[in-house]
C-alpha cells in the first residue's frame, strides 16, 4: 500500500470524499461500486469487479473461446484484462484497458475490424504497442450495466473475423452476463 499524505474527515452522514486526482488515477467514476475491506484498524476501498467474482468460470471461458476460434481470446472487466488464452496472452493479462476500449464498453457497442479490410484497430491495453491485425470486441452487459468485454484478437497478416467468430463471442458475452442476472 502506498501512502498519499492526504487526510480527509468523515462528515455527519459518514461520508468521505475521495480526491479527484486519486479518482482519476484509479479510474473511479461516479456511480462505480466500491468494495470495503477491514483489517484491525484499517479500512480499504477497492473497485468492485463482478466478473472477477466468477474467476474460475471466466478463466475457463477464455480458454474455451481460444480453443474454438483459434484466436487470442481475452476477457476484461471495465478496468483490466482478467483472463487471456492463446499466443500473446502475457502482453494482455493484468494490464489496464485502453481509453478507447473503455469508451467502446461505455457505449455498449461491439467492434469488428480487420486491417485486411481497411478497418480501424483499437488499442486494447494502455501504454502498449498495438500489433493486432484483426479484432472483435463484444461488451458484457447485465442488468443494463457494462461489466466488461469479450475479445478475439489476431496478429496474423490478412486475418479476418468470420461471422462464426462474431456469433461465438456474442454467445460468450451473453453466457457471462447471465451469471449476474
């Protein structure tokens, strides 16, 4: 844990204001759920990730998606890539998602692109080179909230996401979302 040197007082309703700089750094937005933890005299707040709560399920799902599609498969929440399977997964696992991916998830829109077809490839993670030649991103939406996304990615020249991959990714996103309904 890193000390910030910032001290805040609790108001009469038990509220504490989290400084704007910290909210921006940790990508905490208005309405984001926070989980509270206690240990002796310490209180810790953590961004709540519903997808992380079904850890084993989403890990197996990423592996199955890779096995069925042949592409690098990844599952992320709204902040980080949680699971990936296939060649190149180490470049994704645990990394913060890019602002472009955050915006796409916020719009609850799917994105299919291939350089071979003149498409626009979005950066997937922050501060990393985007070497993908084709990508498919499908948001995971449950109860009207976007919880994350399912992604299929390729670095192969001329790669194209076929209609069967689109259906597979949408089905996967729907199955993960059904865990929260």
